C-alpha cells in the first residue's frame, strides 16, 4: 500500500507506517485539512475582491481612471473566481484520493 499523501495543514496522527517512516492520516484529519484549505482559498478571493472595490471606490470621481478601474475590477473578479474554483476543484480531487487511501477503497 503506498504511503498517504500529506495535505497541507493536516496534523500528523494515526497509525504509524514503520516500513516507510510515514504517518497515515485518519479520515477526520483529511476532512479538517480540506476544510482549512478551502477556507484559505475563498478568504483570499474575498480579500482580493474587497481590495479591488476599495480601489474602484477611491477612483470613482476621476473620469478616465474610473472607467479603466471598472474594467480592471471585472477582469480581476473573473480571474480570481476562475483561480479559486480551479484550486477548489483540484483540492477536491486530491481530497477524494486521500479519503480513498485512508478508507482503503480501490
């Protein structure tokens, strides 16, 4: 059986695998690590959008710069959303693999 993958932020506990010197994760450890990583991803998304809204609000009275800022806000919103969804989907796939490995499913 291959060693368990380490999810970022997952505590190391469970049964020790003495043949390869690694510690296996429990199912709850995988769930906790996934929850923490998803929170980090979406918290960064919210912070990025708030920063762009603050910049847009600060430049709303300047005619040309206001239009440029509004376009940038839309582009950044789309890029941040795409990045967050992509990262969440990849994390879900890694978590599913880790769950299968922890639970012993084929």
